[in-house]
């Protein structure tokens, strides 16, 4: 394979990865907006004869409330800035190695 074919494959892989990430992110945001609009301050929504119950629960931390009691600056550093830096590094690694 030539250099251009390898480069095109990597670009295609990166675009697909970014596309999947964007779809996932926006679907997450949309469902959160809908949940706050229809569940905040209201009774839970019961579906399928009590098999599914939709209730609004807010988590101020991350996974399993990780960082819930942390200082706001530490929380943003550990849960936002560092992961973004790691993702950017990963993208550059995919593109140029």
C-alpha cells in the first residue's frame, strides 16, 4: 500500500470515530435536556405496568459520584481537562504514527 492509501484509511477511521463521539455526545445532551424538562419537579413516569420507571436523579460527580465532594477546580481538572488532553493526544497519535 502506498502512503496516500494508508493516510486515507487513517483519516477515514478518525472521521468515523469523531462522528460516533459527536452522535453519542449530542444524544446524551438531548436526553438530559428532555429528562430535566419532563421529570424535574414532577412525579416519576411509569411505563409498561411498573416495569420501567423514569425518575430524575442528578449526580454532581462523575461515575459513581467520583469527585462529588472535590473542590470545583480539582473536579474540572481531573474530570474534564485531563481527559480532553488525553483524547487530543490520541487523535494526534492516530494521525501521525
